[in-house]
């Protein structure tokens, strides 16, 4: 009876496996079901049973095993799969066709070891000349398989009549889904290539081959990667002076139009794509800015388990911003000898005389003579000033914290601008050059360097203010750059200086050419952390838009005021009010108060997420994010302030929802649950607006 029941159970497994197989295009997603079925059949220890129940599945089992890999898969899950396959292989004597597993198991074991090293931070060296990759996800997978990291091989030829695109594999569904994106990416790549190629053929035949040939290419999320792949191949085909190469293993996601604007992916998709790339050898993941908050939250959760995994995420609105990043994209002159060799391979008969001449004069062109600062790169220890070709002109170290010296954050301390309109750029830096001044107490200042690192001017902020308790000592550090603009025909820069030992901070301007202080200072009782200069109403009058803390109200504040020559202060509580200047009349003054979760964990103010403040181009909303507690790498709530400076949209991230909801469930915080309209309305009701007389709610604001 037991044997009969076991055979019946095995038959049920067989039927269920057939159903799953028939309902999926990806049999390897059910490898656990295959393994379970094969192990059950082998446990009878009877070759006849094994033959009867396994023979019909052996070909698709081979295919499924050949398709699985460690990259794009949870490492614990794939390690368990390998153990199951080893157990099946150990019983191969019962079913000889299982001998194929030996090589597959060895391959997977090596991949698991490599993935484990990557997760431990042991294998992650930056390499050059990598293909642009993009993650493909299994949308309906509930398994440990998240997706794969795909790339394309592009070949182009001249065409006489029209552009032709040949896609391999050439299934009709694939072509329909990606053909539109293929055309957009091609037009954009051709447009960009014209900066480097003097003349291109009007039409081309483009052969696009997906390297892994998975057959589930849908949508347009490969747009950025496809554009870079096209661009690199165009430059190889026409062999111009400059080449473009990606630095390291970079993966992209997001459709792109012919203007270079990137499209967002959405929370669920970006989450699974980060999971895919986290369990791979990818080093950088690039996507749309609107997906940044959820992407950071997803990566943070993964890094909790594997803190040494080095996956960097970067967000952009358009492809131009990516092209301008020399830590991501290398644009450099080709060695003339190498370039000539490429030309000879393609046009060897007509190039012999040109090659001889290029060899004779090659030394004149090998050196990159450009010494004009164009961009910079920060690696956590030093600032590297680079020319437009990506070559480092000069650099300096700083004793700022490593987290302050990441490229995105360092933009608040380094600015490259032509201060005197002479065609040569200068470098504005508020970070002390620690390689020259090696004492830890080097005075804080903002300095303007010329292209040769010679100091043009230096400015130290030494203003004094007072409160009801007395004067605040003029000891100011953290000279952060808000923005540059033109006032009265003069290029100007606006900065923030914050008290080292107290709460005061000030916004003020300097003339860029001379470093001379401009009239007008805005004082705040709390450190200002970010801002921009903008003509909001497009009336010719510029405003300062700022984000900061207010020590009196103990809130995070968003404020807007007109640029003028007055010395004024921002309103706060009487205890913290700076008393020797009048209170500023504000165009907007919004207090973002602590949430119930902030109060539960005991923070004094909501914590601003560094680098989260920006303006959306399409909607002109001002966006910022708060963090959970003091962990600035873990954004919790996004606030999107409409151009009317009144209406605010709330964006709840998954991390905040999970952490707060767990407290609600255990009765430590009150209902409602977090990601609900009711809770968002509670947060909105807590936001206070200054109406010129008092702080009121949005409903009370006229």
C-alpha cells in the first residue's frame, strides 16, 4: 500500500510539473520543482521507476539546468539548487542520462564562489571598455531568480536608401516591442556622434544581437544601454579622433527619447532590477532620478545583509548628464598610431602613405595638452580636477569626512566656472587643500584657483551676530556652494557659512572675479543644508530657495526669499532669534514637522537627506526627502512642493512604511497604517505655512 501511495504521489508531482512547464516560457524558473521530482523518483532506488518517470523530462531538465546561473539570483537560493543537483548526480547510477550534471554543477559552483566574493567585496576591480548592460527581470517569478544582466553586440554597415535594423533573435514579438526604442536610440546616438565625426553616411544597416538570446525582451527599458552601444559602435566604424568607453561594469535602465530624456521605471521594477544587479558583477546602476528614493531604500536593505557589496547607484534625468561624468564615461583621444592601424585594417590600400606620415608626426599628438578645468571627480579622499578629455590636471586632498567627498555631495563644495569670461575655467573650492596645509586646524575659507592651481582670491566669513544670550563667535566652517548667477552684469556665487560651535548660519554672495563680498546677508537660526538661485516667477527678479534646520521650531524648513542688499534674519522662536537685524519678509516659509515615528525614535528635527533637493524639470516641483533618524543613507519620506509654494505631495517609501507599520502593529504607534491616504493627510496637516503674521495650515492659507 505504501509503495502504491508513493507512486501515486510521484504521479501527482509529474502532473503538476507538466502544468507548470506548459504555463511558463522559462523552465529554469521551476528548477526546484524539477529537482524535487527527480529526487522523489530516485529515492525508490529502482532504475525502472527512474526510467519510467524521468525519461520524458530529461531533455527539458538539461535545458533548465543549462539556463540557470548564479548572477541575478539570490545566492542562498542558488547554493541550495547546487546542493540538490549534487544529490541527484550522486544517484546517477539509477539513470545514466544524469551524467551531464557533472560539468553543470562545476560551472555553478564556480559562479557561486565568484558571486560570494563579490558580495564580500573581494572581487570588484574597475575595468575598462565594458559593454553597456541592462537588467532583464522575470516579472512573474516568485523564486530566487530575479533576472539576468544582458548586453548587445552591434554591427553597422553603410546603406544606400534607408536605415535598416536587423534584430537577433528575430522573433516578431521582440521586434515589435523594441523597434521604436531602437530607432530613438539610434537617432540619439547619431546626433551625439556628430560632435566627434565630421561626416557620416546618411543611412546605415544596423545589426543588433542580444548576447544571451533569452527571448523576453519587452518595453523600452534598454534605451540608455542601447544608445551607448550604438554610439560606441558608430565611433569604432568611423574611427574619429576621440573614443567613448564606459568605465567598469555599468548597467542602465530606462527608455530614452531622441532628445536624450530618460524615462522612469517605477518602484516594483526598480526594486527587482536592483536585486538582479546586486547579485551580479555589476558595479554601477544608472536610472531615472524619480526612482532614486526607492532605489536607495532597496539597496540599503540588501546592504544590511551584505555590507561589503560594492554596488553604486546613480540617477539622472538625461543622457547628457551621464556623458559629462568622467568617472562613468571616458572620452579620450586615440593614440594616432592605434587610430591609423584601425584605418589601415579597414582601408589598407589607400592608407599606406597616411600611415607613414602619422608615424613621423605621432609624437606631436600623443600628449593631451588641454589644461582647462572642465569637470571634477571625488573619490572619498581627494578632489581631481579634470579637462574635457577626462585627464586629471591637478588634485588636492582634504581633511573633510570621506562621505563629504563623494562626487554628488562634493558639488556643494567645488564649482568650475569661467569667472572672467576669458575662455579659461577657474575652480572654486571651499575644501582646504590638505596636501599643502597639513594641520588639522587649517582655517576654513572659500578659494578661487586658476587653471594652474594658483590662488586668485580667498575669502573667510567672519561676521558676528547676537541673540538675547550674547554674541555668537565668528567661527564658521562648512562653506557650501548654493549656486552661481549673474547680478548687475557680474558673475556671482552664493554660499552658506555655518557656525562650527553654535546654531547660526548665513547665506551671502561674492563677486566671482574678485572674491569681493556682495551686499546682503540672510541669517538663520539653524544650519542651512542646500539651496538654489532661481527666478521662480520669471519676472527678472531672482530668489534664493533653501532647505535647512530651525533650532527654535525644531523643524526642517523650506524657505524662499528675494535676493536684495539687505541684512535680515529668518523668523524663529524668541530663544533663538538673531536680534541685531530685522526679520525677513519671506516669499515662502514652510515648516516640515516631526512625524510620530521621528518622535518615537527621539530625533530633534526631521533629518534632511543630503543630495535629495532638486527641481523636477517637467513639473517644476521642488523635491526633498527626509531620513529615518540620523541615517542619511536611508530616505524615508519625500516631499514635492508645487510651483505655487503651497501644495505639497507626500511620497512614502517602503523602508519608512515597513518600520512604522511594525510599530503600529505592536501598538507602539497609533493607526492609520503608513502608506495610506489617511496617513499622508495627517502629515500634510502638520505642515505649517507662514502667512506674514503667523504659521497656519494649508487650509488656512489664502
